[in-house]
């Protein structure tokens, strides 16, 4: 099937260069640059960006993800300071902080997340912070560390439907992700968000069932986007959905009870995160 090709506004090359230089100077990883996200120019213009902490090597090997898998390097204690200084220089109003999985660490990297939040708040107090976390193996001590640092929003991506989860995320677990999201919802009054990729081989009925599962555990905000295969070695795209399907799913999700939904071909979990609702 030939994919629908949406139009993307060309980013300002001077602005991209300026931002890239600041990121390089502070030796930071962003999902925006690592994934060559088509939305990054638009997000930068809105003073929003997504940073990936705890290195660029993941301990898991999800079939959709282009991040390298292997043995990560030790945590860099200077990263929170470098991150906060870059956010201040970029004058960002809203940041999403995410990470690779760090199953090699005792707290799965939760304390490092907390140090990043604390340092950003100290150096760039105006910046709102969303944490898009791994599942931390649903470990309550790690999740409590994340909750205690009091981000403006908490997120963890469900990624796909139950039937496909073990194939797409062999070292993760559908129910464990739901358990993580429920813990966030039960222990904070902050919005809780999750995201699904569509086009992996799921049916519309399975999508709806997954949305019910997310609502049941307390997720209030949702993003839906088209899966795009990073390389021939990754899970293939089984279906390209037209724009009308994403519009339909947005209306279905809102009618089901989600308070805010972003749904579209180029939507990613952090896209327009600052406008999705507080």
C-alpha cells in the first residue's frame, strides 16, 4: 500500500543550526534530532523540545525503535546541569524529558530523572516539564521517586495493542505498562498521558480495547500516530491509515472520556505536548 504523504512545513535552517550548536555544545541527546523528526522545526519555533537522558544505548530491543541496544555507559552526573543550562539558553517554555531503558541500574534511572527536574527548576524556573518515562518495571520505589519530583505531567507509552505487544516490545509487558500508568494516576493529581503507534497490524477493535484499558487505569491524555519503519530490520508497516481515520479515532477517544487527544499521521507522543492540556 502506498503511504499517504502529508505536507510538512520546512524548518528554518538558521534556527535549526543555532539549536543544534547549543545541543552539541552541551553534549545532549534529543529525540527531535536523533529521529530526524519532521515536526522538530515547528516544535523549536514554539519553544518546545524533547530531550533523551541517561545515554543513547538502551537495555531493551523494541522492534519499532531506532535507538541502539547494548550495555549502556555509566550515568553522567553532569547531565542535569548541562540539560538545564541548554534549556535556559534555548529559552524553552516546555520540555519533555525521556530516556532509554536502564534495566542495569538499581532504580532504573529514576533518581537521575529527579535530579534533572530539580536542576531545570533551579536554572530555568519558567519551563514546564513533562516526564515521558520507561516502565521502571513498575517498581514502586522508582515510581515514587518520579512522582516526588513533581513534574507538570507524567507519561508512559503503551505503544501498541495487547496481541502485538510481546512481538513489538519483547522485553516489556502490556500489563506492566498499564500498572505503571495506574500507579502514576493513583498517586498524583498531575495529568497522565500515553501514546499508541498505529499501522503495526492491529485492528480498530483492538485499538478501542486498548483505549478502554488506558482509561480504566486513569490515563486522561492520548496521542495516536502512524508507525513508520526506521529501517528494513525493524517491524514492517502493516497498514498506512488515511488522515480521516485519525480524525475518526480522535472523536471516538474523546467520546470515550479522554480529556485531550492528539491524533494524526505525523503525531508523536511529544508533539504539541504543551497544548494537549494541563
